[in-house]
């Protein structure tokens, strides 16, 4: 069965899609050798928080706020 969406539901889905696209762009821009997954998670969290799109997470699952992410060095690790 096809369920039709209301104009409000479509607008909400469009807004969510824009946030997801912004998260993808930000994490893609930060990704590289030596960049940790935690850093990418922090970048994604910052984008979501700035969009005020945190969702309906319970307080038991929310993480403490982190400082804004900074770009990790792209220099390769030393081998000496």
C-alpha cells in the first residue's frame, strides 16, 4: 500500500535531507589519513546541533557536549 504524505511531512523530510547532506559534506571535507572516527562523529554532531536537528533522543543516550571540532593534521605519522 502506498501511503501519501502531507505537505508538512514532505517539508520535514526535505529539511532532514538537507541536514543529512550537510553532515555528509562536512565529514567528507574532514576525512583523511590520520583523522579519527571520533573526530568525524564530532563534526557530524556539530552540524546536526547547528541545524537544531537533534531529534528525540532520551537524556540517557545523549552525549555531553563537545567543543567544536578542529581539522586534524593531514601530515602522515612519523615512522622514526
